[in-house]
């Protein structure tokens, strides 16, 4: 009975139990231990399956939430590999998420390297600044924030950025208009 039950467990059936015989104390004790082991394995498998379902639901929620955000968002693990990139970031950086995820930030977003390194060296794991990127001949001005996840740099960083190209252009136009007004005065 034990050999047959062990074979079923090896095939993935953790619901199998062995009837405990009263005749032989050693075999009875072994049967009880086997039943306890398969019960624990079954409970642990259920816990793992439930945890995976929860993680998957959280991942889908996070992806849906980030898809609707107007800012670019890039997640980095503790070693600097891109773990997540939302649609806005992919569009602004003109990259395909599947080509970017898993690659080091120095390869994926080289223009942000300086700010990311500053955040890595900062005691609070933060850095901010403006970065210019050029894609397909188009210059974009980005306002970038780099923060460590929950203040712990070993877990990774979240890089967020907004395209402020139009704002910078409007500020320049306003500044030139002011210069022209003063000259005309």
C-alpha cells in the first residue's frame, strides 16, 4: 500500500492516504508519517497556488493601472535590470517593452544613467532632474524622478518621467516675447 501511494504521490496526487494497519507498529507508524507528509504537502501546494493567484491578480492590476498613467514608468530590480515599462514610457523612449524588459538600464535607457546612478549613491535612494533624449531625430525634454522601492535600494528603483517638451518650448517662447517687448519699449 505504501509503495502504491508513493507512486501516486510521485505522479502529483497529494490527496492519497494510506490506511494505517494495526498489525505492525513500524509499518503503522510509517503509514501515519506518510499521511501526515502528504497532508502537509497538499496544504503547502494549495498555499503556493493561492499566493501565485494573488500575485498574478496584483500584477494584472498594476499593469492596468500603469497603462492608464500619463507618466512614463520604468521599474528596475536591485541589479539595474528593467522589470517593467508602461506604454507611455515605451512610447516616449520608442522601445518595445518585450525588447526592454530584462535588459540593464544602461542599455535600455542610457540617457537616464546619470540620474539612476545618482539615486543609487543617494542615502535616501532618490534623484530628480531634466534629461534630453533624441529618438528618430526628435528631441524630447523629460522631467525625471528616480526613487528606491520603499526606501530600500536593494529591492530596486522606480523611474518616472513626464514629457515637458511643450512646456520648455512655451517657456522659451514666453522668454523671447518678453525680450522683444522690452526691446520695443
